C-alpha cells in the first residue's frame, strides 16, 4: 500500500464521480520572461487575434463593465478591451501591467467580472480566485472525458496544469461556488485549439 500512497502524492489523481483530476505540479513554475515572450508571439498571429476578439465578444454578450483578467499571457486581452485590468504571477507580466497602470491584486480586490483564459487549471486554490468575482467568471479551459483522455492529451502538462475537468465536473464545481453556466461554446476549438471549452458563469448566490 505504500506505493499506492506514494503515487497519490506524485501522480495524476482523478475522481470520476467529481469529474475532477489533480496533478501535484512542483512549486517552481516556468513563468518568466521567456514564457511571456512566447505568448506574445502566439498572440501576434491571425489565430491569436481571432481568439482575443472572440473572447471580447463572449463577454459583450453577457456583461458590460470592468473585467480583471487573471493570468494575462502577454497582455493581449487586457490591451484590447476597454475597462480591463490584469493580475499575474509571472514577474514579466506583473511588470508589464504595472508599467501601464493596469495591475490589480486579485486577492485584495473584488471585481464584478473575472476572465481566466487558459488559467483556472494553473491556480493552486481556484476557490479563492473565483470567490473574488461578484457577477461573472469567463473561462476557457481544456476539457476531458476521463483520466485516460487526460494522460494522452497534449494539455497534460506536469510543470503547469494542476486541475483537470470534465464538462460536467467543471459545471458542478462552479455551481458549488455559487455560479450557473449561462453560455458554453466551442469557439476556441473552431479556431484550431483542440479540446478547449469556453464558458460564461454567472453568480446566483
């Protein structure tokens, strides 16, 4: 049984009844200037620009007001949408935001709406993060069928991705945080991002 418990602490653990999996990502994460520059290059492509536009349009269908973008990538969403601020743990991202006067501390700020584009799966304590949203959370995230799907996916990243969800698992998890799903689409899949689900969650309590 010792091997079992060792694997629980060091390997992917997936609970089918929850539709949620967790991988113990090391404390040292690859968030640095190279990471920031890589996302800048991806943003400066036709697909990157279409992704940013589709995310802005998603929010506009449900909400008009300030948004806190959590995990800014290279800042393309923050730079493209009015009334949008950012929070990041990457020092390069924090520096970029502060230079533009757009940095806000997620955990010291309450915001009507939060966006998390490919970010929720990176956050150690996602409950604490979404608790800061007063009205909406907008999310894009890899979605999986089961543990086997996770293990063979290019989205299984042992140095970054902590949390893994099925569609039902994500919806149920948000429901327990006080949100209901008001939109789900495959717009990012349509732009070539295989396995990505996009959601708008509205706070109901």
